[in-house]
C-alpha cells in the first residue's frame, strides 16, 4: 500500500462529491441570461453615452479565480453587484481601464477620443452612474426572464489591481472557482474590446437552475401562451408561439357582429389623416413632495408587473396591447392583442 497522500480529486471521488463542472444546459442558461439581460443593459448604456453600444453574444467558461487574475489586463475597473431579492449572491463586472475611461469621458461631455485613463473621483462617479443604469436595466430583464422579482443593491465601483485574491470579497474566494461570461464590447467608433461578468461557481449554478426551472414550469402550469411576453428575444420557443396563436381565434368571434364599413371611398378620404400613437408602460400616483425628491437613478414603481403587456394608444385611446422588444438598437412593441373593431370605433369617438 502506498504511503502517498491522496489528491483532492481522489478524496472527492471517495466521498462521491458532486463533480465541479457546468453542464451544457447550465452553460446555455448562463449565456441566455447574459445575452438577454445585458443586451438590454447595452441599450441603456447607449442612451446614456449617445453612441451605439453593442454587447455581442456571450461565451461561458469555468475558471479558477487565480487564473483569471493572471490573464486579465491590469489594472481594471470592477462593478460588484449584490442580488438582494429573488436571487441571493454577487456578480462582478470587469471592464478594462481604457474602456472605462472612454465611458467616463462620454458621460462627462467629452467625445471619448482622448480619455483620462488615470481615473479620478469624478470619472469613477461617472462610470458608477453608467454601471448603475446598465446593471439596473439588466436586473429588470432578469425579472422577466426568471418570472420572479429580482432586485439588486447599488453597484460598488472601484479599481482593481488584479494582483491577488485579497482584493475580492469572500463570495469569490471561498472556493476560488468562478463562471466567466465574456462579452465583446463595441462602442461606436471608440471601443472594440472585451468585458467579463464573473459569477461565483455555486451562485452561477443557482442562476442557471432558476432559469431552467422557469422554462420547465411554464408548460407544466399551462402558461405556454404567456412565455413570449416574458422574453425580449425569445429563442427556441416555437411551442409557446403555437400556443399563443391558438388563442387568437377566440378574439375574432366579435368580428361577425360588426357591420361592414360602408362606402370605401369615404374611408379613403381619411387614410392620410395623421394620428398620435403612444405606448403606455404603466402609471402611478405621487405626491408633489415625492416628485421633487426624484433624482438621477431614482426608481419609480409602476402599477404593472415585470413582463406585463403595455397599452398601445392612438390619440389617447386604447386600441391594442403588446410586449416591448428590441429591434437592432431601437425599442419596439410587438402587438399581441387587438381591441375589437367595434370597441376601437367607440374609443376613437
């Protein structure tokens, strides 16, 4: 019998411990979370910077934190985010210093071509605001994605030297293993680089499981028709689309009772009349005191749940309902339900 000590892998095998790995399904789930949530975050950042911002489809890998420190450019800017409701854990968004400096320069009114890479307090504050808006938008998308309310604490933004593990919080150093979601960051005419979302291993698996469970529960609860409403860019949801289409004929029954429009030539006279079309996400009532206390970064809670349909109005009158989507870099609304012609005529009177 050998007197050599057992390796950690051998000990794990003897104890029949769970293999330290991400399954293909978990990797796909993390990629989808990154693609959908931070895709919407890129749109928010684009509005802030007044530049086209792209975060291309991410890739996912499992890595030792110490190895990540060795490979990543030094120093870098980090935005650490704690999930407080719905999910419990921490994420870390890492951005290269030059890219962070460009974002800060644009936030402070510059053109981003000659940024100050020695970030001062003002630049750090500007980047913190950009990260707050971007990650806040991403967490809102996660609420729709997971079918549960997801809330985060304000991101903690700081410069990391990326030299040792002591710089990281205990959630990351506990087992020195992280899931890394890589994004290609493109800021129009200024940046073509890479950013990383770093997630502690066990929290990454929890996030993946939450999404997988949400996907599995929808058909089991008979809610397949509702699933497209909760995804900005649904992927592989053919069954949900079919279920959604099967509901449509019920709404068309009212068409039989609507008298045909007489005199098509009279209708032609109105076809070029301009109308104001608007989309209402929701509403709320606030006191004057509360309105005066609003500032950049304030959150206003509306009278609708995340993922709920929005109202489509013409001249202030309801004509349809739909879901918010993103087309290229622009917001759009996909119509999912149309008010009957009889009700539309009455509403427009």
